[in-house]
C-alpha cells in the first residue's frame, strides 16, 4: 500500500517519537534537497538533509549554506 506524503510523514514522525515537519519546514527541506540535487548527483539531496539535521542548524541556515555551495561550484572550472 502506498500513502500520500503527508500521511507517511505523520506516521513516520510518530514512529520516531517526534512531531512531523510543518508545511513551511517541508518547503525548506524540499528546497534544500532541490539545490543539492541540481548542483550534484541526485543522491546528495536526501543525504544533505540528513547532514543539516546532524549539524543542528536551522533549515534556513542549511538552505543558505547549500545555495552558497552551489554558487561556488558554478564558478569552478
């Protein structure tokens, strides 16, 4: 059985004993994943979100760092 993303997130968060991300947080995570996926291989997207979580920085800070790195990579030969 396949469920919609919101239901998956609700149920997975409950399994982990935490609250699911708000819609704003989801948008920030998707933005972070999008930057990582477009600046590198797609597999970097979910792992970049994991790294942001491990670093304990806000999603706004993590998104800014991802955009900064993507901009740096664009200028490299």
